[in-house]
C-alpha cells in the first residue's frame, strides 16, 4: 500500500512538473507585444557612491532625459524594482581600479 501511494504521488508530481515546463515554454514563445531583441535594461546602485535621496531623483531624471534624447530610442522609462531579466548579457561596468560591488557582510 505504501509503494502504491508513493507511485501515485510521484505520478502527480511528474505530471505537475511536465505542465509547468509546458507552460513556461508557451510563455517564452508568446508574443510579448514588443521586440525583445531591442530592449536594454540596466541597474544603477547609487548607494555605492553614497547618494542622498534627492541626488538619486536628480540622477534618475537626468538619465531618463538623456536616454529619451538618443536618436534610436523609441521610449524609455524608470522602475523602482528590477525586472526579471531571464537570459542574456549581464555585465557590471565600473571605474577602473575600483570595486564594482559592496562586499557581502
């Protein structure tokens, strides 16, 4: 009886996993409503430079204005939370000779 219950439970778990994989594959191939190949995202960590909240707002406003002014940019926006990035190029840029991230405490 225990073996039968384990086989039944494992069958349900495998079916659930298969449905999850199928759903994720379907979501990946869905039309997102925009051209995913021409979207750029980046994150700015102002705490590395010790910015105050008003400096952060000024930097955000300046970045948004300069980005919107670029000739190849159709639209630009800001978000307080980072997007789920998925796969792609993920690179951290920083000044030469300086650490690009705070040490983990």
